[in-house]
C-alpha cells in the first residue's frame, strides 16, 4: 500500500522540453504531510515551477548541461582524475559511472549524486531505461518517481514518512511503497494514453483518478473494473450481506459467463544445421474471467497429458515427451492435498477482471509449431536472393489469429527494389526501408501445410566519400502470386501498420540497435504468430467438471492458444549465434 501526494502527466514539446497536460493533487494527503513534517515541510511547487524544475534538472541537463550551471562531471574529473564514461538512454537521461575497479563491480541500479546538490545524475536501469526514482529541487522533493511511455512522462510523488520527519532517505529496497507507486503508474498509463491522444480537458480521467486513488491510496487500478463501477454506480442498499473483499468493490449484475484461457508462449531458435541443435522454451498460464453474480466458489479439473514437477522449462527439441514443470498456483487458489496438476483446483471469490490462476513450464515438446529454413545469399554488393519455407506442425490447429514474418536487414542501406513470389499471403516493405514483412494470413493454404517465399532484393548504393547522401528514393515492390501480380513504386503507406510487430521489444531492437555480427550472410528472420484452439502441452479443462457454488446457470467458454515470443530462424548459408550445450554424457 502506498499514499500519493500528487500525479502529473507531462508531454514532450517541440522545444526539447515538456509541458503539463494533466495535474492532480490530493489535498487531504498534503495536509497529513504538513502535519508529519512540521518544520521540515516542503510544499509541492505549483505546476509552472514544477515543469521548470523538471526541464532544468532533468531534460536540459541530460542534453548537455545547458542550464548554465557547473557540470558535475567536470567537478568529478578535477577531484578524482579518473576516466569517466557517459551515455544517453532512450529517455534522454544522463548516466555517469566511474571507471575504477570497484565501481565497475557495482550494479546498474544505484543512484549516484555527484557534488552539485541541484543536479542528480541517475544511473539508468539497464532493463527499464524509462523508469526512474529521483529527487528534485535540491533534494527537497523525494522520491520523485516517473516512467516514460512514448512522448509522455507519468509522474507521482509518494509519501515516505521517515523522509518527511527526519529528511533521511531509507534504502529503496526497504520501501515497498516505491514498488507500489511504480506499479500504479504502469497500470494507469496503459489506458490513460488513449484519453491523452485527444485534446484537453480530460474530464473522464479526473473521474477515473477520483475512483482509483481515493484519499491518495490506489485501490483497484484495473481499467475495466473502474469503468464498470462508474457506469453501474454503487447500490443504495446492499442486498448481499456477505462481507466483500477490498479488491472487489462491486458485484457483477447481468449475464453470467465464465471464461478460461490456456495461453502458452514459445521461444524458439531454429538453425537448420545438423551440428547445432534447435532449442525452445515453453511457458504457459491459465487465466480466468468470471462475470458471476454474488461471490461464488468455482472449481474445475485440468486434463494434462503428462504431469511432473521438473525444474526446467527449456531444452533441445524432440528429446522427451511433454512434461508440465514449475507449477505455480496463485496464493488465493485453494487446492487439494498437494499441488499436482491432476488434482482438483478450487478458488474463492474470483475478481471481476482477468485473473491468472496458475503458471507453468513445458519441457520436452515433441516438435515446434512452425518448422522451416531460411536461405539468403549475396548475388552482388547491393543485391541478395532469399528463400524461406515454413511447415506447420500437423498436430497444431491450422487456424491463426495472425501469422507474420519479418526479415530485418541490419547494416545494409535502404531497399530500392523487391521481386517476390509468395505461395500465399502479402508482401510489404517496412517504413524504415530496412525490412520486409510477409503477412502469411490465418491459414496455411499450401500443400502439406507448407508455404514458401522466394525473393530478390536490391539495396541502394552506399557512398564512401564525404558527399551528403541523397534523400531516399521510393522502393519498387514487384509481387507475382496465384492471386495476381503487383508492381508498385512508392513509399510504404502511412496507414500501413502491424501492431503485433510494432509493440514487440525485439522489433525495436532490430530497427534501432546495430549488430556488428549481422553482416554479409549472417542474418535471421523473426516470426510472430498466434495459433488458436490448441496447446503444446496438451493441457485442457474438462467442461463437464466446471462447477460453481451456489449452483447457478452460466455460460462457459474455454479457449486455448499458442503464441510466439522470440521465434527466430537463422540463415543456414551464414553463421549464427548459439550457445554450447554440453551433453549429459560429458558430466
């Protein structure tokens, strides 16, 4: 549990700074802070002063100390006389680290203050570079927590009583309220971005914030729950006498429906090389959504193929039978005498929105959902030939929600011509002009569940002199298929969008992170898919044994799906990245 003093949303402007587009202060919390702090009380600056502090001490300083103040880096170099390395993160924060032997052993989660009290240099979290816990206004505002999503900063200031009373900063690891505040910003930013795309004011957001942080304490931040609560309102008379838990602020009324989703995710690397074994890792989760009146108890049985309690979820493909491993059941779920997955599982008072009942791993799958090979060879300095073939596993259901393949061309110039002949689907040139996207569709229509894509690609010439490069020219896309021919010379359309690819962290890495390994024939393709009505483990729910108590009529839906995550095929005509896996006989 945490208590928040205020919440702000800032937007980057064209001047390199930010501007406030949403501000909410909780007066009742501020009165409590004033009483706790006594003579140490530091009020929150007004919005105009706050934005000036944020732009001055963070944005401008991270872009080269343009505020006219002495750089703490120069002070550090004068006093320590040791090399100092700096780098900029994606959120334009300056990270500084001393190149001494002791500090090289420190983790990247430490926060370093260098001499100038008005400037705080934050060591950027390597895994979450857009999340920070800092201080502003010469250490008076702490902990000032923000996350960055696209061009928006979501900011809050939680109450830390020890700091308010004594001005002493406890260790962050001892403050669960910091984690709770970050979680609050992450959850609320998901649906707030949709509202903030519209012009201000934002009356809907003010209503949402009033409901999710009454008196500054976040309760239910789930967008769907809060929306239903606002729409339905609270009953004037409570007809259900049983005491409700705090995480269920209102009861469902209307059509009763119970949804179970068994979702399994596979990470896979295929090499098409007999000397390098293909590897995969499968994890799964059982998710429930219960739109049921009152607070019933729900019980059900799982139907796995084989159950076990192994310790790993990865391995070499095709060596074992599928085995359920690492079973983890939510603490609110009650089971029978042990947690073996064959046992009856029951849980009480399911929440109103999606709820993860359990998670697990799958070890020793027989075959991956999609197998294939990728061959690419250079025919000249600026042209290549490509052949891709994919085959759907016969045990998988030939029904995709989506199936996309992307070929990133790192360390190459812009694409100027593509001549492709896919056996199914559509071909697109990415907006960056450095990748090809193959939208295979929702079914494998080829014989024996196979599809293929032969293709020739021409890239623009790269000048080695100092003459400025000309603007990119529109590429030519020539497609020959059974459904017809296409010959278009134009830049990719602005409305051309693939949300599954665009939202993938790996796609951002492919587009913006140079890789010195991926030169010449060293390349790979990445596949994004979602297969419906099947699982790799064979896990299922027996619909005849799903029971709610007290007994009532309801509609039951059971869905199963397999999703890809980091599904890669390396070019078999080039080199590839892989890790050595010792055999069991060598132990």
